[in-house]
């Protein structure tokens, strides 16, 4: 037990005998501080930095207190500035340190090396693929240990204007029906003119029009969803766009979170768990080819990197000016808000992230917010139990109250689009944990912008790789130049007709 708690205990006994109430520095009765007396509830303190979680965490704390007579959860909202430093400081010098804290998975190595993240209880059994997506499990592994609990995630995927695709589906089906009716009518006329048998009815035509049902529309929309970026190009060439549509496909080309899917399937930064600096492969033939495809899309979609940002893209998309975009899960709440206020007459849906071409696949990036058991906690068993209680919540309240999507299966959502995001997250690339690669995302973001604006793909990627490898090895590192892939073959693959 810490020295300060021992001193408080002595003071408390003295004050109790004297009939005096002593108050802790926080203003709470010292009887409420942690678990100083038998029969008093043990307090498991949980630090977090995102205020949108407050309502949810408070409600879960109440629920836990009602079901557990010996432990209570105390959620504490703190500043995100120098977050780990403040946790470390509190753990070493203060009684109000956190037993648990929520942090993004890319900071787990730093937390672990500082002694602030301990291996969780029975992690291999608890973090099963039946309960957690692959990305969630990978995100909390460090040095072959499970050092956190996945709570919620963020990733990106393709989002589309469902109303536009339904209208196109109806138009296409109606054209087919009209053509079939016309052919049937012409056949009837031809039969009549060739001489019907004697006594045949004058009503020689049969009504053949088919009623278009919602089931038929849904099936047609499903068939029209793009499997590759090539399919979106093909779509744009044949789509009879409404007047208000300004772009078939538009996304924030300046933000790595919405661009990483171009190279995510072929770039390796730290291996599966993102914790191994010996496994770094940024500059290779496939990543160069993918960046060439990315660069060529500027010819088709003409997005100005100097005049675009994510919020503007989302606003234009909700206003019906864009058919397809790449967005994170936050777009669902923004769409609902616009619909509820009567400012948005459209329906939208989320699709799996398409490949680039039939030859090149994609993988999005993800970040997982995790619950970490503080290495300094005196309540290891209780802290692990509280973390599991939060991660076992299948009520869907985490989304209803905070807009976050839980990083596990089995949650009861009322929106199928959330399930699609969860499937995309399962196959995503978690942000790596290695401190040596912490500035990779900034360098990639700059590289993507340069390449979008026409700079050489090969040399730009080579510079990024050399910079990161130098940081990882601690020595000056020079990559061997890889020959450029065939530009004509890449162009042909991008513009080819999809099956």
C-alpha cells in the first residue's frame, strides 16, 4: 500500500475515535477514497479524453455498481495534452491515478515501455476471433502479449447515395420492361398480320408490363455497386446524372486516412501487430503501381488538392452533389442529423471498399481505442473485470450515446451500415505501434499530395521509405531503385471494362 494511503489510514482512525470527519484533498470523504476499509467499495478509476464518451461511461458505471456490490467505476475526463505523461506522473505521485485508461492503439508501445500498460488477464482466450475482428486483436498485441482491450474503432469505406442508385435502377429496369413490352406487342401484330386462325379473338395482344418492386430495386442496386475503382470510372461514363450532381466520385485526397487504402494491401509497417521494426516494406513494385493508379485518377476526377477537405466533401455528399465518396463512421451521424432536420431528402449506404483494378486490391487503415490496465494499479483483478464489462456490452448504447462503434461482434445496432463498417474494419490495417514509425503518416500524407499533383511516384515513395528506414535502423539508409512498372499496362487495367 502506498505511503500516502497508510498515512491517510492512521489519520482516519484517529479522527474516527475523536468523532471527527476528515476530508480528502479531492473534497470527498476519505471513506470514499479507494478501498481503505473492509466492506467499502473498491474504486476503479478510468481516465479518458473524449467528452463524447461521458454519457456512455457514466451509464455503464451506474449499471456496474448495481450488479457489483464491491466495486465501482469512476470515469474521469482529462485533457488529451501530454496524456501519457500525465498518467505516468499521477501513477508515481498521486492517489488519484487511473487504474484504467483509454488510448489509441498506436500509443501502446510507448505506454508499455513506460510501465503503464500491463498484460491483460487470459488475453488469448478472451480475445477470440469469434468475438473480436482481426484488426481489433492485432491492434492490442505487443511483443506477442495482449496488453489492452479493444473498445471502439474508426476506419473508412465507400459510401454512396442510395437514392441515386435506386433511381438509376428503376430507370434501367423500366427501359428493359418497355423494350420487352414493345417486342411482345410487335410479335402479336406480326402474328395477326400473318393470318390468325378462323374464330380467333380480336384481343390478340396480352399485357406484359411487369411491376417494379422494392426487392427488384434492391437487387439491381446491389449488382451495380462497384467492385473496383475501374467500375466507378465505367459508371461515370454511362451515368445520366441529375442536375445537382457535381462529381460521381470525390474524396479528401489530402488526408492519409482516406487515401491509405490505395497502398494498404501492399505496404507493410511493423508486421501484423505493427510492433516489429524489422518488418518494414514501403517501397516495392506494387506500391509504386498503386500510386500510379492514384495519380492517374486525377485525370478522371480532377480534384483540387488545394481546395478540398473532409468536412467539405461530407457536406457536398449529403447535399446530393456527389454520388460516391470515402468516409469514416462519423458520416452516419451527420447524415441522420441532416435527414432529421429535413435538410436531406436522400438515403445513403455503406459498401465494402472496392479494389483498384482486377489486379490490385485495397485495405483501409484503422485506429482502435483501447482500454489499458495501468501497470501501477493496485486492483489488477478488478480493473480487468471492469474492462471486460465495458467490452462485453452488446446493447448498442456506445453508438447511441457517443457515436462510437464497438470493436467487437454481437452488438445490437439498428443500422446495417454499421455492420458494413465493422466488416471493413475486420480486414483493415491497424495503425502501427512502433515509435520509430510515428511520423510515417505525415510523410505519406505529403507524398500522396505530391503524387496527386504530378510528381514522380517512384522517387517520392523511395524518399519516404529511406526516411522511415533510417529512423528504424538508426543509420543512414539508401534504397535500391526499383524499375518503374509499365504505365500503359496500369492505364489499361484502370480503364478496362469490368465483368
